[in-house]
C-alpha cells in the first residue's frame, strides 16, 4: 500500500508527521507497529526459522530468520525502555483496594552461549483465581521477569506501589526460599500492608522430600500427609522409621535424612496451611509460579537452544508484555524526548543544512614554477644562484 503524508512545521520550526505518529510508524524503521507486533508474537511461541516460513507462506513479502531475530530484539528493547520509564505510571490515579493479594517469586535456568547458563528471575502477583469452564484462571495477574534479580524486584515494587493501596490488604507470598527469594524480600515488597503471610512452595518441598527419601518410597506418602496436617511429631516419627530401615553400608542415605531434617526445620514456620492461619479466601491462588514458567521454558529451553543476554532479555520482555496485555500500548506509544535531546537534534539538523548549502570546494592551482634563463656559466655567481633556486623549488616542502 502506498500513501501520501504531509510534512508540517509550526512557528517554532518544529517538524512533525502527524500521520506517521497516528499510524505508529517511526523514523528510520521499515516496518509498522502491526508488523512488529505480529512478528514478535509469533517469535514468542516458535523458533525464528518457523516464523520466517510462516511469513513467506501467508504474506506477500519475505523475511529471513536473521531479520526476524533482529526485529524481535529491537522490539523487546523498545518495549523494555518504555515499560521501565520513570513516568510509566503517571496516569494511574486511583489505587486498587483488595482483601487479598498473592505474590510469588522464583528463578528458572536457560542455556546461554559459551557454555554459560542464564537465570531468569521472575515475580508475579494476582488477586486470586476464578473458574473459567473446567480450568482456573488468575485474576488480574501481572508478571515481571529479568536476567537481573534486583531489576525484576524493583519493577515489581514499582508496580505494587503504583496500582495497589495495601493498607487493608493481606499479602500472601510464596517461594522456594532460595537466594533472593527469602521472606525478607517479600516483606519489603509487601511494605505497608495490613498483614503478610509467607509460605514455602509445596512443589519444592515435596520434590526435596522425594529426593532425600528415595531409598524408602513406601514412606513418602506418609511424610506428605504429615506435612499437610502440620504435624511435626508425625514428621519426626517418619524420619526415625526411615533411619531404622537404613543398612550399615548406606551412609549416604543417613546423610540425606539429616539434610532433610534440617530443611524441614528451617521451612516449618512457612508450611502451615491457609486454613490454619485463619485465611479463608474462596479465590485463593498460591503455588502457581511453577506452571507459569511454561511460557518461558517452552520457548527458551531444550532442543539445544542457546541465548545471548541481549536476545534472552528481549524475548523475556516480549513474552511478559504479551501476557500482561501491555504489548500494543508500549509499542504504539510516542514518548516525549527530553529538552536537551530535542535541542541537540535541532543543532545537528541545522549543521547538516549549513553543510549542504555551503559552496562546493574549488582546488587552488598554487604558484607557477619560476626558473632563471639559461646561458649563464654555472661557475659564475649568477649561475650558482640559478642552480640553488632550482633545487629549492624542486624540493618538496615536507623534507
């Protein structure tokens, strides 16, 4: 499609293209916001080569998988710049007041180039869950992911402070207790709330228990039931029974039991159920972060996929913005540049116009070579002077 647009200038000599701004077409880019959105959305669920094949089959234009990758990276960087800008929450006037807020955090490993691994740090928050048909759906979820845990933490903190009034809210947090996801971290995120209850993620607890008690599989279900009932005496009894079944040569199994005992002791205050803590929310939503990893792991793990930090961060940002339903808003937004950047751009444009209007350079012919006439004896004073003058003229000025 070909269209004609009008170039407009105001009294301050500011040049704008209103149609470009309305259509979301930026200076120096070949593709519109619609192309950026569609290609990035396809790139978030399939490999770049398949995206290239889909474009070739379904559209009248072509794009190589290298161009698809470059486009996704540029789009991810653009969305990240705008979604982390200081003024991104300036339009939020009324803060939400909810009785319960569910906050979770965890990390997931992905393959990196040069035999390195990258860790994606994730935080998520929602107001509960509701039934949609035969499945459950999170209410007002928001996801934040980053390769830097501190940046992910700050983004989630900014979101909570901008959108929620926590003075009458019970914040329920859940994590595996790993480095960077301790209770103290969630205490800071829930600052100013009515009450904060922290839980240890049941999936990780059960996995740890099954790893340590692999030599007594018949007692694993009994241990799970004891943890669910929050019965420490029963837990201790299961551990003692497991120890009695260890043979003399199985010193490694004894060490596993010792480690499991210390792990359960550390995590015990956070294993009490919602009901035991007096929380009766029919829309409770806890322990879902492992299942929400899938959007990232299905796209970024296995099949020998290795990522650079730039490519991984761009893909993470695209996936999260699509899930948060913010992708089109950040993509179509025209940000106001700072005054110093605008002034610098104006000076650069004025310099370019001055250079273009300057007359073309004309090479100077220089002085003609001078030479004294012949006929003088070389031994005579006048002949010696002519010889010296000729040598002076012929000698380059840089010698």
